[in-house]
C-alpha cells in the first residue's frame, strides 16, 4: 500500500455561533489542507507506477472543495444567526458556502473527507491547519 499527499491553501471566513470564546465573532483564516490518498500502484497505462497523478488529485480538490470554500463565508445551515449573515452577504454578491454542521476545523476536515471519498477517492487522511500552529486530522475511523 502506498500513500501520496498534496497540500493546498485557501482563505475562508466563519464564526462559531454560541461559542464561549473569541471565535463567536466573524473572523477568517488561511487554511492549509493536506489530502492523503492511499492505494496500490497502477500496473499499466499512462498512470503506471502511480497511486494517482498529483495533477488529477489537484483538479478534484480544486473543483469539489477549493472552488466552493476559498474566499467564502462558511456557515452552519442550522444556525439562524449564521444563515442571516450569509443571506446578507449573498445580497451583496459575496461568496458563501453552507455546511450542515458547525464550522469547526474538525467538522470541516470531516466534510472534506466525506466529500472526496464519495467521489471514489481512497482518502486515508485529511489534515487541516486552521492556523500555522493548530491543525486537526480526520481519517474516517470514528
């Protein structure tokens, strides 16, 4: 079994409605995302000797994650307050993206894992840095 990984960077704003710290306020992060994929090497064809082409991984992550989240306001679809903020931003043609969960680094990592695995990728790990010194990992083993 082999593992390959690719790192990405994107910027996003959010808040944590009901949080007891400063993250209850609207703020942003420059996230660093590492997507790790595992599998056997292709035995023939153009991808022979690869788990997958890094360019293919980059394209999938860009289309299904980064294009939706980069420079967006990420909000919890179950939070009335966050939905109202998103509606206001949408009226001003600002980019928003709703999740059916709280927008913590942990839940974002799980969302990314679930999204990519639903596309057929053999994701073995998502590592998401919310700050240069703080990250979480999710591997699907709950």
